[in-house]
């Protein structure tokens, strides 16, 4: 079995990233599976399936099997993971890999067990679990083994994990069921309310990426995008002009939830570690951290320096890669992956 290659999986609500030891991040695909209901066969996985969202005929359904950072559809998650593991391992799939998978800090024991079981059922020889803020900190290049306080805010598709880390562990944390998906939903609601226009998830995501902002200023206030959807009054297709200011108004609620979550964690942080965070600042990771102006707003609200990690989207996957170097020690100390690794 020593031929097997170890891999790390960032099992995200929006996308799955796979890290292969010695090669880095080798796969980054949307967490979407297209299934034919009549035969229960998987038609497409990843980007190909994402293109089908909202565009499938009756017998085909494109679904996202993960919701708010945890498994919502076990069987589909298993099929998706099997596909990705086979794709990464290629001909060497005969030798089952050991896998490290990530979960939000707020995941329950049942949700954690579901992730481990799905990983094992998908072709892993052993499954280890790591909490996302720990992996994100490692992937961002933070040395969490020292007796120094570091704060990480990891904003993913389904969850926002906020944690203060020291001596290799989490001192205090909060896991919010708010992330990029909630940002998209807020945009959909705003467009429906203000413009009587119905738009889909993919359109909302494009709007968020192109003109979305958490902090309006003169430089971004007048950025515009054409948004197409269905008019709720006439039922006909319609196009509107949507501005950054509109997007800022739409995102007020989910952004306020994230900011409040960060403040609550800071309130319960021990004084010595709080002093370290003043020096080190807050590190933001995850795709949600790339929302224009979010770092500026967080810095303004907390009066602390805020840094976005160099490769924010891949940080969690890169962090599993750093843990993979110690996987042999973990396997001996933890048995067959019965507990979280950190």
C-alpha cells in the first residue's frame, strides 16, 4: 500500500479543491452533480454540471450536494467525491489514498461522521478530518504552532469560519452559516424587490464578482453591469442596468452578519492574544474574502489591520497539503482516522 499517494480535499459548498502531495492543487471544480432521474446515473460533475444549473430538462437535475459547509445529499456527495478522486489518482486508483478532508468548526459530530464516511466510501483507505480555519491558516503561511495569537476569517460558499489560533489549536471561534451563497441570495432578493426581475443563481454570482462591493467609494460607485432575467409583471425577458451601489445595498445584511461575527470572537479573545492580533492583524481567506472592499470595511469596523491571503481561494486546500507531511504520524497516533487531526 505504500504506492498510494496522499491527498487533501477542501470539500466546499461552492467548489471542491484537491491537493496532491508533491504536486500542489491539482483540481478545482464546482460542487455540482447532474443526475438523470430516470436511470439515477451521473451525467456530469463539476464545471460541466454547473453549466446545466437552471437549464436542465425535466428528467435531468443539476444539484449541489453540499449546503452550508456540510453534506446535504450523502449519496450524491459520495458519487462526486468518487469521480474527483478517480480523476486525480488516474491509473493509481487501485492503491487507495489516505485523505484529509475539511469541515467547518460548527459542524456537529453527525455532520463530521458523514464527511468521513463519504470520503471512505469514495475510495479512501483512511480519512482524517481537519477544521477549516486551521487549514486556512496553514495555507496562508501562518505559523500556528507558536504561542502567538493569529486570527483567521475564512469566508467560503456556505460558511464563514472565524477563529483565533495559538499553539496549534483553536482558542475561540465562531462558524456562521453565511457565505458566498448568502451573498448571491441577497442579490436575487434585492433585484426581485427593487426591479421586479427574477434572476438565477449564476447571474447573481456574476453580478457579485463583476460589480459587488462591501464598501462604496467614488472609484467604484458607478460601475455598471447589464442584468438579464424574467420580468415578474409581464413574464417576459427583460434587461436592467445594475450598479455597484445597488449591489452594496443588496449585501448589507450578510456582510453585517460576518462583521458582527468577527467582533463577537474578538470580544471573547484572551487579552494576551488580542494584543498579538493588534500586531499581526486579521488574515482573510476563502473566495468570499475577495469581495471588493470587504477587507477595507472589516479594518474600519475593527480598527485592526486586515490582510487577504495571497491565494485566498486555495488556502484551505494548501493547508491540507501541509498537514499531509505529518500524515504518517497522524495515522499512528489516531488509528484509522477516528478523530479530528487537530
